[in-house]
């Protein structure tokens, strides 16, 4: 059985968990604690010398980096495919995945990441300046998924990667520190109805609840289990 080392709140980890759910592949999960520095312990570094999650092990084979794991998983368990059924679909899916890594991540870091990680007060001007760009990204995503999925007629790795990006946006927007800013993101169904319809299709995956970061559900302002 595949083993997966993952961290609560790690969106790369959640990508892999959603992919396993989409393919119906059973796995044994190992939740690591960032607070306890589990990823720096010798036994974990023996699996992943960079000390990062997610990390998978399948027999004698180990692998880190979420996009690499998704590609491996698609070869190992081809149905349903996450990287398309043609060279053209595969290229478009990879382009969307890398677009999040290389473009959306820059917008996220300047606009909402400070709210999620307790830096809202000192980076207030940066947050306000970055919100319009975040809205542009969300509107672009809404246009992309207007036909149902990001690429083609079925769920792909691009959907999983961008869904996790959207999840972090919603997570930041639900934080108490977000109240000081006019983010214009929530309620998602009113601001970006096309995104809510798309998100609901992913939330319908079997075992979806298992992918929600446990600590997001705690505290006085818990993260919603569903975007709706």
C-alpha cells in the first residue's frame, strides 16, 4: 500500500490526497507535525532529504514534490487520467499547473498570505495593493472552468492544483485578520458563482473530507468544510 507523509495546511499535500481520492487508490497516511519539527528528524530526512511534504513511499520507491507525485500516480494508476488523453490536453494541464506555481503564487504571497500567516498588520499596504490582482486571478480561473473543468471534459491535475490554491484563498479570507480589509472574496457564491459550481464538483469526490487540513476546522473561526 502507498504511504503518504503529509502536513495539515500543506496544499501540496492536499493535491496528492485529492488525487488519491479521485483515483480511488487506498493509502496509509502519516500526519507530520511542523511544530514538533517532524520533517527535520533523521527518520523523515532518510525519506526526503529536503525535509518536505508530501512524500510518498510505495515499496522501495520514495518520491517528494507534489507535481512529480501526481505524474507518478498517473502512470501507476492510469484511470481516470489526471494528465489528459492526448498530447494537447497534457500540455495544457501542465501549463495550468505551472501557471499556479509561477504566477498565481506571486499574487497570493503579496495579497493574502500575510493574513493567513499573522503578518496582516505590518503588511497592510501590501495586502490592499495586491487585492485587485487577486480578483483578476479569480476571474480568470472562473472563465477557465466555465465549461465544467479546466481542461477537457473531466477532472485533471490542473483542477486539483488550482482547487487547493482557491482553498488557501478562502482560508485567508475567513481569518479574523481579514476583517480589516475589503477583500471582496466572500461569500464565494455571490462574488464568484462559477468558482463555487466548479468547487462543488471537486468536493463531491469520495473521501473528500479526509483531505481537509484538521487544524483548519478548529478555533473560533473554523474553515468551512464546503465552500458553499
